[in-house]
């Protein structure tokens, strides 16, 4: 059994000074809607438009910080979803923050993380310090992988990968499910023997599929992500001991405690650290440190975030233990016109880590106004 340190024992929380350091006077909540550049199909359904929630926290001097809650339109990826997150933010989390009281809300990590990141951003902007520096993430660029949704034909997959490779992408990840796995992966591997290749099943298999999953070892995968349902930590541990492909956890990695349990149960090969799903920067850093201490690889995944959420996630992706390429991509892979200045790929398909104060980016006011469908202002009473 792997030696796993206690959660919370590794380093101080970035947000340890709250609420003394940041006293929010006003919280603006923006519900925004914009079309996705390309619908994303996974084993759990299709996302065709990007709904998100942006959180702006301002202090009495008018300095403001931003966070994003990228919960999906429907509760198909985790139990959290856009409408529910909006209600929790407007009725629970924001009023609690303005009353300087710890919120008794359980769950809702994306909503909680959005508010926490906005407060952290405000705090760091006041101190003139970047988020990456605050968490000791020193890389200035991160390698990326491009995630391909379920496709309708092998030719479609090969054409798409050819375009990505032609544009400099060195790693891709295919969404797979039972019946759409070995063939597309083999087609990509036979065409590009040296390409970094991974597969994400979004929990669509069971241990009854063991032989099918074993066959994936021949493809030469960096990892097989989330083969089994989210709550099956024991199943993942057993599977990881029986197949020659590293098993990565995504939906199962819900908290530092869950990750510590998974690492203790069996030879997990990698962990997908999604700052939104984990509840913000602090739990993400905690998971990173746990994974590093256990000698396991990590990477940062995305939730189709707009520029606000992407900026914060990029700082986490620059942590030293995130040795696998991040799923985070350039803005135009998701939306034609992001709310922030667009993130673009550099040579070698890398993304730059923002180095300005806080998360290092701001919404463009005109674009924010265009995509906002609800705006709620709450102030300290
Ligand atoms: Mg995944």
C-alpha cells in the first residue's frame, strides 16, 4: 500500500488570512451564455453552448477580484450544474461572504471555488502578487494536450488529429466509450507512432470490461482516464493493478480526502487536478502535494472555462508536480470570442502562465455586457 501523507499537512493554505485580509463590500454575479466553437461530446452527453457564472468581489476601496464557476448546463459531469450553482451563489455563498461568516454549504465546489478564487484574486491584486507566485508555481509555460470529443467516424478523428499535429500539437486525448475505443485509438497511433496519446472514458466502463481495457495497453497510452464510475475508488485501484496502462482519476478526484484514499488503495497512475471541481486553488494545491508525495503524476484538466477560470487553472498547471500536459487549450478551441483577451498557443502548443497580479486577466467590459443574461449585485448591509 502506498504511503500517503495526511491531507492538509503539507503546506499552509494560500487563503489562510481570510477573512481578515479581504473584507468584501460588494459581490457582482454574472450569468453568461455564449456558443461553444464546437460542441463537445463525451460518454456523458453533449455540451453545445457555454453557460458560466463570473464572480466579482470588490473591497471598500473598489479593488476587485474575479472567479468563474464553470458548472455545466446539466448535472451530467458531476452533480453540480449551472442553475443550481447560480442559486447557491446568490442565496447562500455570497450573502455568507458579505456577512463575514463561514458558509455552512456542503458540496457545490465549483460555486464555492469561484467565490474563493475571486477573494484570493482580490487579495493578491492588493499585494501586487501573481497567483502562480503565491502557490510557488514557477514554470512560465505549460505543455498542452488537445481533447477530442466522441466522433462519428475514424476518418473524422484522423482528420482532426492531422490538423492539430500540423498546427504543432504534440499530444492529444480522445474521449472513448464502449464501442468507440480501440479502433480510433489504433488509427491515431498507427498514423502518429510518437504522438502523446491518452484516452478519457468519463466513467463509462465496468470491471466486466477488463479484457477490453487490457487491450488498450497495446496502443501505447500515456494514461487511461476515469474508466469506471466516479464513486468506484476500489474498482479503480483493482483495475490499476491489472492493466498495463496507467489509470488516471478525474471525476473520482473530488477532494483531497478522496484522492488520499484512492492513492492508499492501489497503484493509481495519475490524477487530473481540476481546480473548479475541487473547489478552487487551495484544495487543488493540496491534491497536487498529496500526489507528488505519493510519487504519482498529475495534470490539470479543464471544465470548458472561459478566460477567467482558465487563468486560475493555468497557475495550478504550472505547479512542479503537473508533469503531464494540461487539457487546458487556447480560447478559440472553445469559444469564438472569449470574455477576456484570448489565450493563444505558443510554438510547441504551449500556453503561457499569466504573471500579472492575481489571476492576471480581466473580463473585457464590452464582451461581458454582450454575453450577460443575469446580473445580481449584493452589498454588505
Ligand atoms: Mg476527464
